[in-house]
């Protein structure tokens, strides 16, 4: 459903880009401080939210929001309410529903975005929890474990979001606001928030300590925040420690235990670290000196990538009982003996 862009349309290219630690807007560093309220923009914010109703029964009378957008001197984050997912009237497989939502997205693409692109950050298509089993519009395998149910429903919903995104121009940044409130297990949060799954979206996170989101939702964030109250934007601390997230479904019981061990040590260290999906290792290991990984969750391709990480001067750190024999490989126990990192990864 993606299409070529006309010369007129490319005049409205937004140029909002994510550069791992920060956003670039028109080539300049930009920290979005987004106000979710409806009053005049308070001090400490630089971006307003404008909401549009795009649900099945909506008349899509968006003239008033468009007038507000054209009049404001501030940046805009659009929220397009499609009823995703618990308020959908039909299962995800319903073609009529899908096409109707596509009409709302197409209308936004053709009649709203070109008028205000230069002051708009992008559009939020989903705002809600990461436990998609809650109100899931479809069948759930109740014989599976709760974690398996959550993973299956998350995969279906992210796929659906990706198909809806195709109705938009790829010049329009798409955001998702994800709340991990109902998922207490950090390893399960890690599985549901795997950047391999969400890589095509700008992610705004709430109720998790995992360094996965690009912005914070009702929290302090070095890269920006969305909130009713002004938050802090502390300086970004570039981490030298990374944790590799297994590819796809490579999450065996042993792998989960090894990841739990790694997350525990990293959390207790109170030091910055970066979570990197195995799929993106070669493009995202810049600046990483020590890369923790689960041998039980590593694919054969991942092992080759780790060998490349070693060749680039990095040190792989195994969270398992046995080493893989990679050049310079350390066990997690050996790493804590290194003076530089003994205080960082010491098991309290």
C-alpha cells in the first residue's frame, strides 16, 4: 500500500529522525516535551497534543482540530483514535473494519498532514498496555501459558498496526505509547517490547525501567516525554554495556533464566546499559565495550555477529554456565572481577 511521493508531497517531508539517543528535527537536535492536557501550553513544554476520532462510526469532521493546528505556534503530536484494540467492534480479520480504519488514515494522510507537516512530530496510532490479551479482538489459545498468550496477541496486534501504517505515507512518523503496568516480570516485558518487534515505530514507554523507549510517558526522559506535568530531561549517558535480546522465538526456559540473571545484575548496578535485538547487533553495537548475551537464546547467525563484535574490539560476556569459545569471551562471573566493572556488575 506504500506509494511514490509526488513533488508537492515531498515539500512536506517532516525530517523527524531518531538517532538512537535523541531526535533530530530538520537536522537539529530536538527534545520533544509533549503536553497531554487541553489548556494553554504550560512552561516546560514545547509540543501540544491534538486528538482526532478515527473510529468506525466517526464522521471524520476534523475541521476544528485542523484550524487549531494551523493556528498554533507550537509543535504538534497527533493522536488518531482508531479504537485499537479493545474497542474494535469486530475481530482483526474483519476486512470491512480494516478498510474503514484505512479510510481514516488515508484522510489524515491526504487532508491533514500536508497542511501542518512542518510543525507536526507525527501521529500516535496506539496508546495502551502491552498485555494485548486484555480485550483482544480475536481468539486466544486458553490452553497456552499466560506468557505465550501475551506473546501471540502482541504479535498479532503489532502486525495489524504495521498493515494500518501502510495506509500512511512513509514520510509520516508513527508513534505508539506503550504501558507495561500489567506486566511485572521484566523478562516478559523484554519479550513484549523487543525492538525487533517495534522497530518501525517511535516508542513512548510507561511503567518500565528497561531502556527501550525513545521517549518517556509520564516519566523523566533524556530523549523527551509525554505528560500532564513538566518532567526532567536529564543528560543522556552513553552506555558501554549492552544486553543482546534473542531473535524471534529463541526464548527457551534456560534463555529466560539467563536473561533474568543479566537483568538482575544490570538493574542492581544502577549503571546505564543498552538493550540490542540480535537482529540489529551489527548496526547498533557502536560504543558498546561489553555485550552480555544468553547462549541458550543465541541463533547461529547471532553467534557469527558476536564474532564480528569481537573482531571490532568488543568483549562478549556469557550469561550461561559454559562459554562458546568466542575470542576474548568472558563469563559474567569473570567480568565482575575486572576492576573497571566490579562496582558496575557486582552481585549485591
